[in-house]
C-alpha cells in the first residue's frame, strides 16, 4: 500500500474511535454527573526505509470536559451537587474514585452511599455515618454534615493537580494517579443534582462532520485501490 493509503487509514481509525465516543456522550446526555469526552488528534511520525519519514494521524488521547452541568433542585436532602470545581470521593472495591454524580442515600448500617452502594468519603478518606432513623441531615456549602448540633463529618471535595490525567472507569467514575487536594472553588449544594454536561446539539453536529469525513476518506481509499489495480493490470499486459 502507498503512503497515502496508510495516512488515510490512520485517520479513518481515529474517526471510528471518535464516533464511538460521541455516541457514548449522546447516550448519557441525561445521566446525572456525566462528563463529556472528546478525542484529541495529533501527528504521529513513523520512520520508513531510505531515511524518510511518514506523517500519520494518531487519536489516542481522550479529553474530559470540565464544564459545569445544569444544577437542578430536587429537595432530597441527600442529593448533593458541586457548584464549581472538584469531585466527590467514593470508596469502591478497586480503590478511591472521583465522581460528580451526587445522588446519595443511607445504607442499612448508616453510611452515606452512592446509587451503586459505594461509600461517600470525608476529607480524611473515611466514610460518613448517619445515626439510624435520622433523616434531618444538613449539609453546608463547605461539605460539613450535621444533625442538629451534632457534627457527623465533612464531605471531601477534592481535585487532582493541574494537568492530571483522568481515566473514566465507569459512566460517572474516574480514576487518577495524581495527588488530590481540597478544592478551592467548589461549593456543595444540598437538595440539588448536577446533570450531564454533554452539549447534545454540538455532539450531533460533530457526529455528522465525522461521518462525512469518514466517507471522504473511504472514497480516497477506493480511488487509491482502483488506481493501484489498474497499474498492476497494465504491467501484467
């Protein structure tokens, strides 16, 4: 295959991956706490025979949008939203994970847990327990959880260091190897949920653009194949 074919194939491969990400974003446009992802295209240079090089397209880096989702008032005292930057810390079987999904409840032993049953952690990394049968829990903007005059703990709102890599583990959970620090610009809103930050219209528009770009690339590959076939037939004759 000629170099033009290799270059086009790398672009086609990246467009297929981007289409999968866009479809996933659109499917989760109504999922609370979901963060939109995008694909970053970059140049990939491969050395070839004769001391030359071949410039191709690489689409291997996923970028997570940090845009604020729409905040909706629910009235449920354990529905929590973060206004500004930061994430809740959730304890999972695979370790601590980050999330913006704030639909919490109290489990059978009194721990505040996510909809998947993962315990919400305080600023020190410990679970927050609510006395059995108590429902009048108050959560202040700094994450402090109290019941009347009794302090139950402070929800840990954290953020990774600047430029840190966030890896999506599940729909609304993220993993990072970076050090975590308390968020300096995140406020907790009790009785609210943050919706998905997916811009559905923009994603649909991008889906059309990707589809057209893929079709153009396919036409180029077909033309290149036909030209190579004709050249071989001419040589045989």
